[in-house]
C-alpha cells in the first residue's frame, strides 16, 4: 500500500502561475508543496509564449484580466528590479494600417484609461515614422509600460522564494485522482514514487490540464467546471535584423492580439502568434503557415524580405470561451465559495496576460484562502470584493478580444 502523507497546502501545476501562487502562500506562512507533472518547471504554456509584460489595455474594466494585469505589471517590474531578473521596458506600438482602424485606436485609448493605464497616447503617421522608420501605418497607440522578460529566470526566482520560505517543489508528480472528504482533499500522486496525500488546501493551477485534474476529483460538482477550449498559436523567427526597437502590434483578431512583432532580450525578432482552434494538444509548426504571416506582417512592415521567416515554436492557450462565442473570456478563479469545498481552489483559462498577472494572481488566491478561513482581510494592491466567489465565467467579455 502506498504511503499516506498529511500535508497543509498543495499547489498543482509548476508553471509561472502555479509557482507564483505557491510562493505567495509560502510567504504567508503556509507549508506548501508544489506538484509538477513534468520533469521541469514551466515546461508547457509558460515556456511557449511571447514573454511580454502587458500593460492591461485590452480587457473589460473590472474583469480579472484587467485588474490582475494592471496590478501584476507593477508588481512584476518591481520584482525584476529587486531580483535582477533580465527584462526591458521597451514599450509597444499598436499600429493602425489604414483609416478604417483609427476608431479602434481611439476606443483602445479610452479602454486603457478606464483600466487605470494612464501612460498611453496616440501618435500620427509622422511621429510613428520618427519612432520606428521601418514601420508603416496611419497612426499608432503608444504603450510605454509594455515590456519583455526572461520568463525562465522569473520562474527560477519564484522557485527559489518557495524554498526559502520552507516550501517544496516536486517534479514528475502527476495527480491521478482525488476525493473531497469533509474538510480535507485526498489526492493520489503518480510518478516514480507514488504516494497518497491528505491536504487541508489544494490549489489547482494546472494550466492546460486544470480541467483534467478537477474531473478526476470525486465529490466536486461537475457544474463548477467550465467549458474547455484550446487555441494554438505559432511563432516564426526572423533571419534578418529586427525592424523596430519596440514591440509592434496590429489591430487584434478573435482569440488573440494578431501576428505581432516581439523581441527577445538579445534583440532577435519573432512574429506571432496566429490563432488556430484545436481539439488536441500538439506543438508542431507547419512551415506553410508562414504564408499567412507574410501577408499579416507586411501590413505594418512592407519591406519584410521573402523567405526571412523560420518556424520557431507553438504555444496553446487554455480558454473557457470558444470561437463560436467570440473566443474571449475572463480568467476563472474559483474559491471555496464556488467549488463548494473549503479546501479546494481551481483556476481555469489562465492564458495571456497570465505571465504578467502571475504575482497578482498569487496574491488573489492567497486572499481567497484567507477569506475562506475567516481570517482578517489583508491589505493589498487589489481588493477582493466581500463575498465574491471569483467565478469569473460570468464576468463581462473583454471589450477587445485578447
């Protein structure tokens, strides 16, 4: 018979959000064990994205995406400075390629202000040409607080903080099954050393597999589990010098922000992601998809050379709203009031801007657990509405599809 361990707090999922949650819980005094099914931390969604620090422009005011992105942006920059994590506050331009897109830029500026992002401004064609001579458009919105980050170094720092506050990160530890029993959560953990555990608190932050984990737990009301959708995005790298010093974004498309230009910390340019709705997880990048990229990129960089794009990688967004319903949707963060159990918290649809929002999400979840334990509400940069279950499936859809 497998050994049974009694634990205080388990976080399932070793991506950037799971690590941030475990870090916050450990700092607050909980005895935390983080379980990661893979053999490295952050090996799935957290290592397959644009590594952008978002400002919080696009999301419906009051939504979790808006609130946690804006708060997370400030927290993340401060943490990077304090911990010497490689990052660059390079800024971003959202470019209108023709006059028909000018209304969008004006609405986006108003949305940014409503979300407490007050440093954005509109520029005309001449100023765009001065800032980025190779980028073409009739106008652009400047977002100074957008940046880029080394996500792997960030996750390493979160990991170090967890261990510094007495927590443990366990790799190759998939959750196979579970049961809600009275005030406890029982889990069966697989891997090389299978074990049965009993915990006071389990936080499901398993990303793409968050639905699978919840479905494996007996006693959890299936009605609390939202729809599951996957949107894959492919990235292509540029074999020529980068055409801009800032990130360049077009007007968004459904399910994503359009094929945009991002930079890594070495100055190398890459483009993506596009959006492909899929039923099964897979990361192959079809070189033929580059044909669509050339057309999209040349709307704002007409001089893109032929054959300059090379397949790079693909990432998958876990989403709670599918293409038929618009492809948007908010974060879903369910505390005990929604899951129906005092020891179970579940997160679904933590896609972009999850990296930016990670520290704010960690703080949010810690507040939820404290509220469930009837402890005093903490002081923080974001305030949890009294009595809120944070089941944000019911939140207003983003004004602009993220």
